[in-house]
C-alpha cells in the first residue's frame, strides 16, 4: 500500500473492515460520527449492512443480534451514547456474544463539551454496566495504532467471546497523520470458534479447555437459548448455586488465563529510569514528548504506554514501580487510571498530572512533574 | 516552571484560526497533506471547533517535522493565520517572538504588531475566482509563498487532489492569487 494522510476515525473504520466487520448499527455523535459516516457507504459496497438506529440502546442491541447471526459487528459512539449502551454491554458480557464498541471520549459528564477531548470514561469502560463481568478495553494513541487496535479489538472479541471496547479520544479520532496501512491479507484476523458436534450435542455455554465455548450462529439448525438471566450450559435460566458462580469464574478465567495475549504495552528507556511516565491514548504523545525533553536535559526518565488498559497490566506496573522512584500518570481527567497505578505501586510513588478542561495535557505540564 | 521552550528542534508549527465555515480545517488538512504525502516529511493536523455548524471559533493546527511528531498540537506557533479579529486577539500571544503573523485585512482591523502581513485574503479570493469560499486556498498560497514550508509542487498537488469535482482550476487560481500576494509582500520588504 502507499502512504495516506488519514484521520483516526477513518483508520478505525478501515480497521473494522479489514477485521471482517460487516455490520454496523449506530447513532451519530461527535466526535465519533465519521466512523458511522464512512461505514454507511463502505459496508454496503462490501455486501455488509449499515443501520442508523433510533438511539444508542437499540444500536448495541442490533449489533449483538447481528453477531448472534454470525456477523462481526460494531458500533461507535461518544460519552452520552456510551452511557446509554451500558445496559447492553452487560447483556453481551452475560451472553458471551462478541462485539466491538468504539467510544471516542469527549469531555463530560452529560452533554459536556461535545467537540473537546477527555479521558473521563476509563472507569466507566470497566465498570459502567452493573454486576461482576470481564471486559477488554484498548486505547490507541495514533492513527496507525487506531487501525491496528481496531483489528485487535475484533480478534479479542471473537477469540474470547466478549464485548471489547476501543476507548479512543477526540484528539486521536480527529487527528490526521501519515499512515501506510498493511494489505488486508497481511493482517492477522481471528474468527470465532465453531463446533464440530451435531446440533443435539451442542451447548453454547459449556465448559471447555479454553474456557471459551464455541458459538454457533442462529439459523444453522442449532437450537439454544440466550438470556440475560444467569443460565445453564444450554442457555436456559438457572438459580442453581452450582451454576451461577462457576459461570462467573469461567468468564473471568477466559480473560485472566490469557493475559500474556491480551495485555499490550510499550516501554522506552524504562530500564534504570528514576521517573517513569505512564500514559495511554493521546496523552501518551504528550508524555513521550516530555520524556524525550527530560532525557535531553539529563533526567533519568522513561516512558511506558498502555495499549490495553483493562484488564489493567498489574505485573508490568509492579515491575516499573520496583525499579523507578516515581511514576507520573498524566490523564485528561481528574485521576482515574492513576487509581490503579496507585493500587499497584503505592500512593507515595505516584504523581498525577490531570487536566479536564477539554485541552490536551502539554509536554510542559508533564516535564514539570518529572523535574519537580 | 520549566524555563525555555519545550519545542523540539526541526519542528514547524502553524495555527490557522478564524470562524467556522471559513474552511480552515480543510486548509490545514491540505497543507499537512502537502508536507506529509507530496514532500515526504512528517505532519500532524488537529482541529478545534465549537458545536455550531457555522460560525463560532474554529482553528486548525499543523505540525511539520523531519522527525517523529509526538505532541501533535502547537506549543509556540511559528506562523499564525488569523481570519477573524477574535482569532487574532486570542492567539497572537502564543506566536513565537520572530513568528509570522498573517491576517485577513478584510476581517481583521486591529493588528497587534507592525510586522504583520496584512493581506485582503477574502477580497483576493473574490477577485480571482468570483467566490469568497476559496479564501482558505488563497491563504495557503500566501503561507507557502512567504515561508516555503512546503514546495509549490506539493501544495498544488494537494490542492488539486482535495478540490471537489469541477473546481480544480478555480482552486488553483485561488492558490496562484495567494502566491502573487506573497511575492508582492516580499518585494515590499526587500524593495
């Protein structure tokens, strides 16, 4: 492929198509609208489906339905729409139906600053829906990473039968940069596990060695039930104590037993660093800029960028905290992921850098935290 | 406080500011695309605007660099294009000491420095093409003509590639009008 000058939201749409997404249902909202706009003409051209729904609750419901019908499906939204989707995120987690939810963060709460960036949905993306549930949340910091992580979001979602959230922010979504996208055949694409048993032997929630039971699409002659109630291996409601907690433990195990696959982060100059700046999303760009300046001024500073923010990469942060004197956590919120870093590293080691006024954190703000 | 600039060397920062509807975001995209695709440098383009469909403050920022671009926004502008009085008042303070200020003299009457380039950009657009709509492309001609931050071939190619069907000639005429204005300004300074 040749170099293109591309926006983050475009890269997300292109990534979804390469990953095999053929269904999108959504409701346009700044700063995510370009994703829906692009897919509204790209999907039909590829034989896929695009539906503009009446709201965000219905959007995710349609996505879940499409996924049970065998399609890779996605929706994209921002703060207020993400709040509306929480109910069905729980439904997808409970029913173990793969789907990808893109949330381009803008400043909230409520209608907030519709056109300005934020990272205020970090905790919502983890615990926004009620009840214990596993989730995977990925956060890109560049246009290229947005492409790559959108594909990964689909792959994880299919591989682990779980909703995956791509947590972008307005800067990454609207920023344009030069990218050289790989040819589709060079991109690793994972499809959901199919069964080789006859219909009468198929149990959609059976315990398997991988903790991820195969998912057969509706309409293929396999009769089974799907419900948001706790359910047995056939999918029918249960109140049996020996089925409820084992189910919960299995859906947590399918994520927790695969952390080496799921947790993605990048480090630069962290070996021997006194101060490590740990960041994610567009703030990671300010952080890397600041670390480079700090090193030019002979500070022993290192940089760590989280691409997977949930599950939280505890062991990596523990290791960084073991060698570094201080961990600086810049975020476009008043302190969310910093709570996790503090939990792992200890409060005394963490210095927060926060900003929640709709502007990016500047390298200077972070440099002051490194030097101060 | 951290003393000195936090800007990396070899980084050129451009801020295009005015009102929604003046095409400043598209101008930023074209300029950045000229640098990144046609001149083979690195460029990042970001934007900031209000929720209004038209009107309201709008700005587009372009960072051009030979090296990698981490922070994609303007730290201290090398060049400010102000297409409205509000934009000029708001962003002049963030222009580098020896930075370049270009104002659309049709819209900006109070200019904070005698070293500003005052160009009747909107009028030039109307004179060259009959349409004020292409003032953004005229401004690109002025910027590239004055700074050479991208090559003339690159900006012509980028404008042509982004021009809607049937408007390529019109847009190139607008670009040419901007280049001519820049030549005249340079002649005045040296003359």
